[in-house]
């Protein structure tokens, strides 16, 4: 059963099993509201302040924030959509390519707690807009980096991670303060639908723009333009929502006190650890799956290895389209299942997340079995696995909103983001690339392969069969 933080020292019969879930600052409830006995809230006002109406202003604000989240993930996965071309352009191995995402995530997770602290104390929409303007400028500038400065591209991805950390940390807390109960769950579902939608559009944008422009650098110039527009709209149209406005909370605590309360909140800690395991898997899959499917087709001899020039982007397009659709389907499925299960049990949220994750693990494992013989079967497994995987994003965010008091939600989101990246996708993209390089070095023919040219031998006289044998070693 989930526990909600507050300033009451008394225990609640609704959460008898949560002893030790927090300190004396926690009230156990699943209602998403602070209890009337909350000592810090003081006596209730004569006429409770009416929450914001679900009107055009609030809905428009949530919509703009969701669009901004789409752009965050679109920018993040545009690189994955043109990864093979980046490897060819800069002449880097798989481990070097994986470093792009690892550096991005490392800077993201370091910056997240800082923005969480700032978001609980300063004007949030100003911080959001500045973050968008910053990463947009850096991404646009990185599209002009020449091939001898790969390290500069890696550095730029780290700077982009800092800018995007401000958004992912603060934006959900604004939505949490604009809405309550089921409406908040719905709006957070829309916001977190941006994760798969933006990721899928990133693959599609990267591969499509590269094909149209004939140059992968142009793919990095789309999201910055849209980012500048979105940042301006946030400044103009998103209201300055009062922290805890819909929860009628006026408590203010120190950062150290916030951290102590969060660490002692078992519901928050375990959901954060679970998010870390999901992050590890999704980070590696998102970075390498299109390239893996490309290599699988080389093994199946359905396509020729890419030697020179622009390589096929079909797998990025298909994977991106599947990710977009399964993101929508997963969020709807998760929200619907949770709403139905809440009638049956108070533990609906964690149970739906657990079932979804266990099911997705099975189908994700089947991807690597199916890819050896049929890409169609692999795509089917991806479809089912991602649908189950994406069913938990909004639910996890909603759980955080009702187990943490409003004045420390930005800090809670930031700390959860830091932990999930540190234990998850900060290292998994590089780790997979490093393992791939080790497999490459242990191939039976023991020949060197041109860095950044997957499935192509260095010696010009080598046949396509040599390249195919290398891909087989990677797939197996």
C-alpha cells in the first residue's frame, strides 16, 4: 500500500502495513489528499479554496508542457535514428557511439537534483524555458561539428542533457499543481505519452530528414527550431501555478529535511528502484535496437551490408512508428487497467506496473530469438513488449504525486530521475557497445573491421560474406 508524506505523527488505519515507510512526516493514504488532521496545515479555512477549473488555460498549459516533453525525447533519439551514419562519419566503434547516450544521461542525472532544488523554490516556467532555449542552441550548434572533432559532439550531448534535465524534473510538478485526482492522472498520462511518442518521432525524424536532405547533420536541426517556439509559448501561456495549490498545502521545509523524508518513504524508494531497472533496459534498447535489426537482416541475407554512402533507414522508421503507436496504446491500457483495478484493490497502481513489466520482459527476450530468423516476428515481439513496457510511465508518476507532499515533489522527481539514470541508462548504452566491440574482436576470422562501419571489413578485397559472418557473431 502506498504512503503519502505529510506532517502528522499519527498513524492511519488505511496504511497499517506501511510502518517504517517514512518518518513522522508521513500520513498513510491512497486518496491523494492531505488529511484534515495534518498539524502543519493549521485549521481549515472557512471556505476551502476552489481548485483551478479544468478550463482552457489549464488544459492548454498541460498541452504545451506535453509538446515540450515530446521535443525533449525527439531530440534525444534523433541521434539513435542516424547512429549508423554518425559512426561512419566520425569513424567510431560501437563503444564510442554508445558513449553519446551515456554522456548525455550522466550529465542529465547530475543536473536533475539541482533543478529539483531550484524548481521547489523559484519560478518554474522561467527555468523550463531557459532549459529549452539552452539545449536547442547546443543541439543546433552540434550539427556543424566536423569529423575530426567527435569529442566535441560527445561534449555537446552532455550539455544537452543539462538543458533537458530542467524540463523533465519540473514540468510534471506544474501539471500536478494544476489538476487533482483522476484529472491529474489523465493529464500526467498525456504528458508521459510524450516519452514513447517523442522517442518514436526521433527515429522517424532522424531517418527521414537524412534521406530528404542527403546529410545526417540536418536531422539535428529540426528539434532546435521547434524547441525555441515551445519555450516561447511556455513563457507566454503557462500560468505560474502555486505549489500545492490543488492540495491546499502551505508547508515549507528545508532541502535536507526533504531528502531525509524521501529516503525514508518506502513507497517512493522502491518505485524509484523499479524505475531504474526499466531505465537500464529501455536505454540500451532505444539506442541499439534499429542497428541490431539492421544487422539481423544482414545475417538473414535479406539485405547487403552497408559499405559506403547513406545506409538504409527502414529499421529506424519501422521501429519509430511502432514506438509511437505502442506508446499511445500502452498509456491508455495502463491508465484504463489502473482505473478498473482501483475498484478491486487499493494496490492497483503497483500491481498494474508489476504485471506490465513482467510481461514486457518476456517479449523483449523473445525479440532476440525471433530476429535470427524473421524480422517480422521480431517486430511483433517489439510491439507487444513496448506496449506493456509503456503502460507504467504515467502510473509511476502518479504514484509519486500522491506519496510525496507538493512542496517537495520537484525534489522527489529529480532524485528519482538521478537514481534511475545512475543505476539504469547512464551505463547501459555504452556497456552494450563495449560488449559488441569485444565480440567483434573475438570473431573467428579475427580480422579488424573498420571503426564505425558495422558489418564491413577494413580490407577492400574482403567479400560480403566476411561482413555477414561478423554480423552473425554480433546477433548470436
